[in-house]
C-alpha cells in the first residue's frame, strides 16, 4: 500500500483541525505535488526574519544508492551550488560546484577521473579531501592559488544508507559524529519507504515544533496535549512521549522516542502498535527553504500490513498539517510564551550554539 495514501482508522484524534481545510479536498496525487511545489507570493527572507545563516552540523545529501561509482551529480544546499561524486574506490566526495579556472559548474557534465572530479570545461582535476587542483592535463604547472587547501571543505560519511556531509561556515572540522542507527542495516527490517517535502521556512523553526506541545492539539487534533521526558546533551536531544494510541483493535499504550544529533540528523522510534523507525533528513537549501526526506522502515513481518501502512500515513499527514503553517509563518525574535507552550525558550538557547561567528564560536543571534 502507498505510504502517502489516506488510511482511516479509529484513533484518539479530534477532528477537524483548522489546517485540514487546506488539505481535505486534495487527491493523493495533488497532495504529493503540493508537498514539493514552490509557494507562490511568499514573503522575502528578511521580512520573515529568516536571514540568520545556516547552522553547522552533519546533513543528508542523498541516499547512498542514488550515487553510483563514477557518477557526478549537482546539488544545491546551504545557499551554494555543489558537486558530489563517487570515486573508483567507492568513496563519496563533495566540493563547491564552480571550477576555479573559469567558473564552469562541475556538477553538470563533470566526470570522475580515478577518485578526482574533472571539470567538463578544461579537465582541471580536483581532489575531494582538500579541494586542491591536482592535475591540469594540458599544463606543466598548477597555479599556486589552486594548489592551496580550500577554506570550505566537505567531510563526507555514509551511514544509515545515506550520504552525510559536514557543513560549517568557516570550514571547521566535525565536532561530533553521525549516529549509526542499528535498524537501518538490519536485514530483518524493510527497505525504506519515502515521502519528500519542500518546506519554505528555516530548519530552526521546523525543529522547534518538537517542543511546542500545545500545537499537537490544534494542528494535529490529538485529544490531549502530550507529556514528554526531555533530555538535553551537548549536541543531542531526546524526547520520550508515552500516550494511548487508537487502533482498529482498540486503545494501545504506545511510546514515541525522538532523537536528534545536531540540527540535521533526527530519528524517531514508534513502539506499541507497530514497530516503526523514521529517519528524518532535513537539509537547508536556502535560508527559507528546507529539503525534507522521511525514510520509514519496519520489521519484515509487518511488511504491507494495514496497521503498518496506517502508522506511516499518519506521520506523513501530521507533516502535511505542519507544512500549511510553516510555509507562510514569520519568525518572531521575542515571542510571547505562555504556560503550556513547552520549553520553546530553552530550545532556542540550545540551538543558537550551532550558528558560528568568524572565530568559530556560537553567534549571539538577536533574531533568536
């Protein structure tokens, strides 16, 4: 069954919620197109207070199986054009896309030469570790300026069937590692089922949703606001929510455990009804645009079951409901918080460590 299908089952939700008026008349195909469509007439980045740059951390670039050995692909993330390739040794590498020679975009027409990226214009060849020009086939020498290490290098790692790249505005080395999630490499769990969104907002605002407890009742229609056990680490967060969940067989005690490592890696385990793991990949394209890919996996014995499909469909529906608000909202630097809102202020203080000054220290963001 398609994970995007609307599957009705008895649950603890109260309906209708206000945002459903935007979604209820869409067909499955129309909803899928809406998830990734450009938002017309959205307000400028500065007007929405989204002009705060990008938080450093590990971010998903693509699934591992989307990049073959010897293949080059163009990407756009962090307001930059990028080129990613897989060398003959099987390792993925990434650089800024524009050749330092005459500015050709190496993601379009570039090719792999051994483990190096070759520009399609004049065949200048770059390594992926330091961004150096290693070879110019027609020249006996390499200009000194392109023989020096680039300021912006891109450490790359593969884990959980995904290619991750480390972003830091000053080119600083990784401060923590990608977390490997056991189920992602377990043959007893299904292949990923995917849903994709373009969210026209900042990554910080999307992440804040997880500690905004009141919105669960008014955006998602839950009968009661959830209680969560929260843990805050140096670069990690964890939330455990215990709740009664409705199923065709009645109410079941369920547990939802959410993890994040830095701003770009999140995963959620759903237990109680049908074991489900969500790998949530959120990567900023521009200051007001985040590329979101949800990958779901479940135990093989649950494959194609009605309940398993319903769990995925419900999570996707909740993301759709949030998107209705996110695409148009304005960030308020000094929001008015009331009792019951959840630890929004604490979340913002925690998140600001990911914005770096030129000296590499956390920024003092007036707009946080």
